[in-house]
C-alpha cells in the first residue's frame, strides 16, 4: 500500500512541483493550500506524513502544527519552509524534521524516505 503524504503550502507552484516529485517517488499525495484545509485533510485522508509550510495567510503552519500535536495525531511532520529561522531547533516547534524549501527537493525526499524506511 502506498504511503500517503499531505503537502501543506499556500504557494500553488510549490504544491504542484512537490506533487510531481513525490508521485514520481511512488507516494500518494494530498494537497492543502491552508491550515484549515490541512486539518480537514488529516481528519479525512489519514496521511502517513505531513510537510508543512510555516508562513501562510490565515492560520500559519506553527498554529497548524500545535493543533496536530494537541489532537495527538500520530504522524511525522516535516516543516518545509523558506525561512530557516527554526532550522537550528525544529524540536522547539514540535516538528519532527525541518528542511529549508528550495527548488531542489532532494533533501526533503531523502528525509521522507528515511522516515518511512525506519517504520518498516
């Protein structure tokens, strides 16, 4: 059964590119453009992993992450943001991993593959 990944990013082109990259890697990809859509998708789709942008209009990624942890969803969350301010201590924001967003998604794909290989 394919692993399901929820991509949460307000930038349409980032969602599109990540969808292409991760689908090519064999994952089932779900897309959300906002914090509210992300929480709804988690409830409905039950993803195995979430990649989450921090800076989004409305409810930001940190607020969404807090709600994920409060609701005790048992799923890894990777912060994927252009802002590297939290990279030095991603655990302070309750994320499992942190990658700096770029046009090259190799670091993110490597981290996702690592997470799923440890689950096997």
